[in-house]
């Protein structure tokens, strides 16, 4: 299958380095203890090659609409290195006038001057991994910042001129109470945030903290509480884990959630071509990803490539629709059994007719929290 004709206008770049590895993290990232001294240079060189090859293949759309720098901790990358990376990209493409360019950042790597330099490059949105404003919980999670550092970092981001700023919080942390969540939300929304992502902490059964995770009912209460608080503060609960001020939904992530095409660059990055119905992925290893690129053979380091079957596409369609506030159109209820299931789910308070979009149904806040069960029922 040849994906060369696909032109991507949404680009993800994975920066694999972190200060240290958090205890719950399953993203591909290397803490300082695992990072070799030459690795950041090797990463930059290989990334420049990957961008160059993708550019030669004509895979960048004329206008890029969204860029997302994820990781890892992209904000550990010096602005000069970022500049070299994006100079290479913009040799082959340019930014759409209404672009969104997000950088993930962690509090410990934020300084005002560094963020000014990122802004001068064109980055116009920051997503900061705060996770908690309780220093003991942060320590337990293996984060390297504490509450004060998180608040100081947020201040620096705003002082450096960013106005479109999101933060991440974790809920379901062992020992976390509703009062904690309330004070975290208060503490963060004292800043003019445009967006907040709140993820449920998930751990594998073998993890030392797994036994301490809250029971499902407590999790549901916490998620309901978060929904109430955030919507009362004027945020739209537009996706299971995401809240935005009107006009500030995360556009890059909406590409993922609406089944759009995106190109991932860097180790472990995933890509999806909607027209070719192909998903592909780079290796989860800095060296396995970089080696073919540095051989200058023109070979791309794609490790897995999967053409989606009609059944997978149908499952994805339901998974994505259940995640989003817009829900799904009634015309998807194409069998008597699906219509019956939906009636039951509405009675159980997990689905509801969309209040503004008459021909659609959507998950309720409780349905968001139980979305896996909803998808199992409907797909
Ligand atoms: S900072 Fe983020 S990417 Fe890095 S180890 Fe922690 S959770 Fe993972």
C-alpha cells in the first residue's frame, strides 16, 4: 500500500526526553538516567532526516493547520534546536494563517526567556503537565516538580506572552479527595486558562500503587464533581477528559478524535491516513528509530503498518463519537437491536438526546465516565 499521495496538514512530533521517568508513565520517554550524552544531538539529526524524507515525498500539505509537540518533554529542547527543526519543516510547507501549534511542557523546564523564544518561533499554545497541586501526591507519582514550581511555571508561561494555555491534571490518584480536586481546579483556574485536561490515573495490575487506586464508584463521583465545577466555571466539557473555554477546543486533538489524518514524526510517533485507511507507527526506541534515518538511505523507520478493516473502522467510529460532546447522528442506529440498546442506555442515564443538535445523541457526563461500556454496547 502506498501512502505517498497523502498530504498531511496535522503534524505530531515526539520529543523523547524527560527529566526523570514518572512512576505511572507509559509514553515512550527516557529519563536523564537513561539518556546518553549524545542522544539529544542524535535525536535532532535523525528528526531533520525524517522531516527531509517526508518533505521530499511531498507528504506535507501546502498549509499546515495544526502542529503538536508531545513527548516526553519537548520544553527541554533548546529553542535553537527547535529552530533548526522547524526551519527544515518550513522549507517544504508553511503555516495556515489560523494555525494551532501546541507544545507540551513540564513545570521544571519552564523559564520566561525560553518560552519567549518558543513563541518567537510561532508556537502559540502551551499544554502544561501540572497533574496535581499537592506536593506529596506529585512525589508519589514520581513528578520532579512541586506545587510552588507548578504555579511559578504557569506564571512564567503567561508572562512570556502565551494566551492559549492548557494544563493537565490527574484524578483517581490514591488518597486524592474531592477537596483536593476543588483546590486544584481553583488554583489553576485562577490563571486565565483556555483549556484543562483531566485524566484518570490508570496503572497496570502489577504496579505498586495499583491496589490503592479508588473504587469505580468513587472515581465516578470525582468525575461528576469535576464536570460540575468546570462547567460552572464556563468551560465546555467537549470530550471525555477535556474542557475548553468557548472557541478554545484543542484542534490538533480534535483531528485524532474525529478520525482525521495526521503524520507523526520521532520515535514511537503514530500516523493515520484517513483516505488510505492506514495506521502506521515508528519504533518505540530512539536508536531503532534513528538508525535507518542516519544511514541516509532514504528509508523511513516505520515499524508497524496496519490497514484498517471495515470492522475496525466501525469500532473506531463509535469510540470517537462517544468521546465527543457532539455525539452521533440518529441515522447510525441502523438496526432494531441498536435502537433498543440506545433506548435502554437513555433510560439508564448514559446517553441523552443532544440539547442543541436535534438529530443527534450524546453521552451524558456519567456516560463519558463509562464510555468503554457504551462503546461495547453500540459497536
Ligand atoms: S513527564 Fe510526562 S512523558 Fe515524561 S515521564 Fe512523566 S508522564 Fe511520562
